[in-house]
C-alpha cells in the first residue's frame, strides 16, 4: 500500500475500507497436505474415463 498509494494502513483499517466498498476478504480453499496432485485431472467433469 505504501509504495503504490503513499499511505500506510493497519490491516484492521484496510478491512474496514473493504467492507465500506462492499468487498470481502477472499481466501483459497484449503487442501489436505497428502493430496495427490494428479488426481484432480482424472476426476474432472465430462463423463467416463474410458472414452
């Protein structure tokens, strides 16, 4: 914030500003640490694997 806008803000102030702009804090969906990285590509929507 300081380098782009020239102002420093406390994180609580930033969340208050976001709420006044009707925005919300976005977070990524948590993943299990032992998840197989190849598995999501095999389970995509679109039907059977044996096409």
